């Protein structure tokens, strides 16, 4: 209870907050991980057949179908109470940036707007030639063609081996280097640049806050305040505590 109240106090005074989410938040909405989704007919494939630029070059139809399956899974999932609470928190803190590794689009559906989706979003498409963004086409050619330039479409997600978009990483880094608190939520894969964020934030004098059921993760180890639990169990009550009007 002490850590919970301390976290409320931190967030009440934060002027510039960065929140980082990933697979843990998606799992609480019932979105399976990449590996968990490789069931049924997909169990016969290797990740390299489904989610790399080479796979798309070899067999764009298969890659499109795989991400269409992932997209439909995400579409039937609903934003959790933690997703919704982050929307309330965004409205309460002067400068708020949400950085997510999730591709399910649930933060956007919940209403988060200052959002950097480092891995892209499976609900969007992008054309190969000109990177025109669009909505997913349900019918016709597979993969469909861009209505603006005729080039084939692909999911607007970062495929394995591609690396994050540089402008997204830069935006996230600038937010981390200028925040006064950073909150890591749920289980996160500790790959760069996310794994660097606790260090960059501390160098900038920011407080590192974590809600994560894994006390051994780098984000928990680096935390000034760590709550050893899942976002779904903690965030709705936490945000209610932050946004409650004093004396009400
Ligand atoms: Zn195009």
C-alpha cells in the first residue's frame, strides 16, 4: 500500500510523463503474443516465413494473411480498464507521451492520442513504394494495391529485422530525455531503445516508476518505485487516485 500511495503522489506532481507499454497490456486484453498466435495452420510455419521483409518479398500473400489473422484477433479484443485509465491520465498531465510496443491498436481505440507505436499498428496498411498509409482492405487482390500509387500494400508494422522507424525512436527519446517521470507498465521485452529508457530518464533526473509482475526485469530493478503486480490490477485505482479532486 505504501508503494501505491507513493506512486499516486509522484503522478500527481508530474508535469511531463512518459508511459511505456507492451505485451503485458495486450495480454490483459486477451491479445495473444506472436508465438501464442502460431496455432492451427500457422503452427507449420517459421517466424521467418511470416514476419520478415524477405518473407514478404517471397510470398506477400502469406505474410498478408498472417497479419490479417492477427488484425482480426486484435479487432475482437477490447481495450482493458488499464487502457481506458491511461486516457484519463493523459488528460490530467500537462505533457504526456505514451510509447507502446504493441501492434494491436488498443491504445488508439481506447482514446490515447499522444501515442508513439514503435512497432506500428496491425490495423493500418502501408504501400511498399511510397509508404502511403491506409485502412485494411477486406476484399479483392491479396495483397491489395495502393489506391494512390498502385504499389502493393503491406501491414504498417515493423517486421523482424527491419528496426524501428528512426523518427519514432527519436520522438520517444526526446520525450524520455525531457520528462520528469517515466512509468513502465506490464511485461516488456527489454530490447533497445526501450531498455535504454530507464538509464536515459535517470540521467535526465526523472523518476522511474514500474508496475510489473516481474521484479527481476530491468525496468523493475531500475525503478525508484516498483509495484509487483499487473497493470490491470493497479492502474485503474491508481489513476482514480491521481485524478481525484482534493476535498471531493
Ligand atoms: Zn502508395
